[in-house]
C-alpha cells in the first residue's frame, strides 16, 4: 500500500518510520535539501551546527524511543544532567540525584537566594497542583496563574518565568497556564527522576534523529524525495493524489503556516514566536561552570557551552533584540557574557516562525481531517504540549498508526 508523508521534520520522520514498520510503501516528500525541518543540522564555515540550539528533557520518552528504534544511542548522543537553573544573579536551583519527588523537594529547599517562607509556600503550591492532576479549573496566562498562587517572589523571576519562556517559547504574560502545567506534570511532577533531566546534544541535530532515521527508512525500502515541494493534494476515489501521483493515504506533516496551501480546511490562524541562536567562538579553553546558564537582565536568555570555546546564546520570543542586526546582536551578547577573551567568530541564525505562540485557549487541529485517508502530523497537532520535539514525534507516530489502519485490507 503506497502512503505519502509530506514534510521531513521530526513529525514526518516519526510517521514514516511507523508506517514503514507497519509494512507500508512509504514515500517521504521534503522541500528542503536535508531532513529535520526546524530541528536540523546545518554546515556553516566548515562547522557542524544546528539551525537553532535545542534542549531535550528526560521526559521525551517517545523521542528517545524513536532514536533507539532507528539504531542510534541516546546515551552516546546526549550529555544528560539533572535539571539546574543557574543565572548570572547568583540564583541556583539544582535537583538532587534522589528518587522523585525528593529530588525536586531537596532542590527547592536548597535553592540559593530564596527565603525559607517562599520555598515552603512554593512546595505547598506545587503539591496542590499535583493533587489536582495538573488540571486548571480555567485557562489563563502563566502570569495570572502565578499571581493567583501568590508566586510573586524570587522564584517567579528566576525559575517559573525563564522555564515558561524556554518550554513554551512564549513569555509568561501571554503563555497558556494549562500548557505550562502539562510540561510541569511530565517533568518536575513526574514519578521518574530521569524525566527531569536535561539532555544537551553532543552532536549536531542531524545526527540525533534525521540522519539515522533517513538511513533506517532507506534500508527498509522507503522512498525519500529531498528538495521536492509538494504543490497539490487532491482527494480521489479510494485515495489521495499528490501532485498527480496516486497514494492510498497521506499524512501532511508540514509546519502549520504551510498547511493552508495544501489543504485549506486545515489552515490555522496561529501567531508565531521567533528564536535566535547566536554562536560565539572564544578560545578553546573558555568554559562555563555549567553547560546551560540562564542570563537575566540582558538580551541573551540561555547560554549553552557547546565545548571547545563555542557558546550558543538563545533568545526566545518577540523582544527588543529583533531590532538589532546580526553584528549588533553578536556584539551585545559578547558583552553580556563578559568574557576576558574576544570572540574570534560569530554566526546568528534567526528562525522568525520558530514555534506557534502558546496562548491560552488556542484551538489546535487533532490530526484527523474530513477525509478518512488524510491525516495531519506536526507539533501543532499534539494539543497536550507546546511546540516541542516530543509533541512532533508523538503526533507523527499517531498519524502513522492511523494511516496504516485506514489502509488495512
Ligand atoms: C530555533 C528553535 C529552537 C527550538 N528549541 C527547542 C527545544 O529546545 N526543545 C524542543 O523540544 N523544541 C524546540 N523547538 C521546537 C521544535 O524544533 C519543533 O517543535 C519541531 O521541530 C517541529 O517539528 P515538525 O515536524 O512538527 O515541523 P517542521 O520541523 O517544521 O517540519 C515540517 C517540514 O515540512 C517541510 N515542508 C513544508 N511544506 C512542504 C511541502 N509543500 N512539501 C514538502 N515538504 C514541505 C518543511 O521543509 C519541514 O522540513 C525549537 C524550534 C526552533 C526553530
């Protein structure tokens, strides 16, 4: 049975693997020259980098399982560390290597720069959220949620707001409290200690999933067509035509802004948030005490030490930084890092529509369409999560399964 997947990002790759494993003849169309979509490796000035610095969580179970399924080893690919939030003001919260929930309780109680009263109030608040299954009585913004909970002290500025921006790519003032609660449920609220770990890729993103998945798919007979932008998707009797070629079923795994051109009924009216990654090369000896540091008060938000003096500074969501040109942005961040050393090289990569804006009450498609042989995949269709790799992978596996079932004789 021939089944088409349009879009070779992490959702499309997950769908293609699921379909191929179920015995389908899979054709994967990808407009770009490489697989990976918004999470891909790029080569710049002979360096293997990413289109944007990504950080995974131990809670990304389906993503880690997919990486293993296509023959790669997450233990080799990632630097796995217990969650720590450290910033340039001296704030530090580090989870202990203890079974959950003791790891979170001890981390909170030993946080520096926070009064004991605030720590205890926060522990009680978190316990209450957990007892309510991380379900909010009504949708609101993260800022409103924190206000309502009396979370107005140091932890708001140093922990909750930076975590919200990092996880939802949307500032607390306009981010969905329910989506943030879902992220907390599967990380800080999880019964598995490993779910709270941060996973920093040791290699470029292409080597994490897109390349191993591409090899696996080709080895299992899938047809991968790179550099092919699909222009037309048509309903026909018993199937779907993609630019005039017949398939028994199809999965549209493009980013939401590209869906309307292919299937107008699936068009969304989302707004988007940008992300910029600024790579700065210092001398190889320069190191950060922790590979991921939060930078408050300046333009840069998260700073990742990629080793050998290469630093990736991440700026999430709309902000003043967008008005700076690349040279100005690199110079500002170099200044903020206050290195004794001058950067010998820099590169700024801006993703203008990095993710949809995760606002309260956002209506999201659920993966099915009016045609029983046409399905949607992509981070935007996994309504339980904000735009994440895990949401993309879960949506792709689900769509793959549905398409395989829909075409079963
Ligand atoms: C800079 C940046 C940093 C991020 N950081 C994190 C992070 O730290 N952690 C995290 O979990 N998530 C992060 N994300 C979000 C994550 O990358 C996305 O949620 C995920 O990659 C989305 O995957 P997808 O497959 O749903 O969509 P996409 O990756 O957008 O894939 C869609 C694919 O469809 C292709 N396509 C579109 N139209 C056509 C067509 N007509 N024909 C053929 N192909 C087509 C596109 O070329 C693309 O490859 C980040 C995103 C960015 C941009």
